[in-house]
């Protein structure tokens, strides 16, 4: 769920920021149609208030990696195996958003024909917010499930070495409300993108997010990010450090995502996703994803499903609140509220992001974009 504070920020409209990101992608060689997809995924994150995966990742996660040669701007989407309800795709280190959108659409098309569809992917790259693809399914009247592995970040329970990625297990379901049910969260207590966001705004992390090699808890974002690179720090799985608060649950679900993102498609896993070869040279990450679509109409009329799902959510929100709280939220609701608050004012940018956008504007000669900040 989202919960970012936009106070004191400079705002830029959705349309302007999306167009700018599309044009930056095109400047580094991404074809126009694919650049539009990449920008759409990123702006959707910002629209939902998920600032850890939006424009803040344009340069470091996508543009820089393309320029470093570890991610290809032109995506070669190869179907290496296919059946009526299944497919295996090789993304050849292309744009993860392009690979992800096309793969989920394949799963949806198969589900529309046969009731269910599943597509697995190997040799891909960061595909943005997983909720984007689950929402594709909900818009089609389907349940959507997706997940991806990632560079090693999470330590297993009773361990301190970063072995698993943040590995989101994301589920979406259509409802009769103004927004679908979308559970999109990492299997770690927090994720690298959020820590990067905390670092940009100079905010201290809570204890219990990051574990050090001596079993302690790191609270300084910059130290954690440096430690991830050195292998001295790791993210904590959902449930926390050790087993007293059931950290093994997050560890277990992260492992489920790792299996579904590597074993079915015979892709890379665990330490092989760290982005370096045996000589320490940077190489493509070779991430794996999976996409599942379930056609609701194969089980029950869509309207009945939406109503029942909506009732479940409404009854949860109407249940007794704990002292000091007057509202209970369901997954996807905070993101919808963020969209309501941002749709007329745009995306909030802090000083670091403003400098990044101005730098990209100058570097790629996109002088037609007149930003009202300096």
C-alpha cells in the first residue's frame, strides 16, 4: 500500500511527465511504441503514489543500464515454448515493461479462450510495479497474478546474507467498487526502491528493515544501500528478523516467487542475478517473471464475482477499528486515494528528482520541455 507525503513538493502534470519519460526512452534507442509502454508503466506508479517505482527510477534503473550496455533498448520477444494455456518467453535482456505487458496480454488472451493462462519469462529486466500487470487482468474481468525475482536483497530467516530478491507476489481481482483489489508488495519488510526514496529525502529508516552481518538493524539508508553492494547488509523478510514474529513466512513466499520466476522457464536465480560475472564485470541481470490470468466468467458471472468481492472488502473496512484509528483500508484503496489527490495537481518532485529531470533534459536536448523549477 502507498502512503507518501507530498507536502512541500513541486508538482508536474501526469501528461507532461509521461511524455518527457517517453521521449527520454526514445533518445536512448527505445522504439516509440515501446517507449510509450515504458513511460506508461512508470507514470502509473507515480499516479498511484508508489514513488519508489516511478520517475525516480527512470535514470538509475533504466537509462543508465541501457547506456551501460546491460539492458537492450530494442526488445527481442521470443516465444520459446507454447501450449494452449501456457507459454515460455525469452526477453533477451530487453525492456522489462514491454516484455511484461506483452506477456500478461498473452496470459489474458489464453484465459479468455480456455479459462486460465500462464506465461513465464526468462532473461528480462526490471518491469516496474507488478500491480500494473495485475490491473491489466482486472480490467479484462479476470484475476491477475504476477511475480518477479530480482537481484539478491533478502536474507533467509536465521541468515544475514542477501540471497533472494524482494520478489513481489502480486494479486489483482475486479470488484464492483471504483477500484480493483490489488495486493502489490514485496516479500521483504521494505524494498530497495523505498530505501532509495528515503535516501533521496534524507529520512531515517525504521529498525527491522535491514539486517547487518552482525545481526544488528541498520537505519541509515545510504549505509544500507552501500552495504547491499558490498554484501554486508540485507533486507529482512516480511515477518521480521528471526522467527518470533514469523519472518519465515516472508522468506517462504519469497522462495515461492523465486521458483516460479526461474524453474519453469529455466532462468537465473539467487546469486546469479547479482549483475556481475566471475571477474566483477557488470552483466545483464537476466530476471524472470510469471503472469497468470484467470477468467472469472469460467467460474461465475462477472457481476456476481465483483459484488461478492466488493462485499468482502466493505465488511473488512467496516469492522471494529483499533483505538486511535478511524479507518481500515483494503489493498488498492490507498493507491486509488493517491490518484484522486494527484490527478489534478500531478506528480510531486523533490529537489533530487528535479535536478535529475533537468539533467536529462539538457543531456538529451529535450529543451521543448519547460519545467517550472530550477
